[in-house]
C-alpha cells in the first residue's frame, strides 16, 4: 500500500479490537457532529458493537490494520428489496484515521465490501455521503457511479 512499509490487512473486526475500533468510531461520529449534546448514547455504540458478532444480525464490520494498528473501519449491512430477489448491500459507515488518509485505506475497505457483496449474491452495493464531503467524493467517483437520487429522512 502506498505510504506503508508493511502490508495492510483488511479483516473482520474482532472482540479484542474494541478499544481501537472505538477511537475510529468516535472520530466518525465527530465528523458527523454527533458529539457533546448530540452524541450517540452509549447503549447505541454498545449495541452496534454487539451486532457485529451476532450471526443473526445482517450488520457487519471490517477494519484495516497495519502492524497491529487499526487505521480504518467500514460497516455494512444486507437487506431485501422489492426490486430484486437477492440481497442489496448498504455501506453505512466508512472512516479512516486522519494520519492514514490518502494512502489507500478507504479504497481498500470499499474494495473488500465490493468483493464480499458480490460473493453474497448482492445485485447492488450503495452508500451515501454529505454533499459537502468532497474529499470522500473524489474516492467514491473512482469506484462507483452517483445514483442521482436525493435522500429524504424523518427522524423521530
């Protein structure tokens, strides 16, 4: 990998990764302004973490690791659709440690989810990002097409 003297390993998250994963997770949430009074409640973080290890759950996590240090995370989930028989894969969260940005970590994580999605029989992998996140869009435009879809949400 560019910028690294050792090989990057993309692998499923493991129970012993929690402390390093949590640092990345907190950075991801801070990027989306989920800090202070708008921070996710701790029970959401704990439930999210537990779902990665529950075989009943369709939620999965991969991490990028170099020399025992986690540099990035990706969370994805499978779901049904009314327009296909096979599952779709939604890449929900992607985050790279600031020091590792621009060195292929995000690309490697996306490529891994692409491969996993294909192997699972998915007809589609998709994700969202903020319109203002032009840094991420430079990468996303290299690996996928924009969908031309506006996303609406109602939060309860």
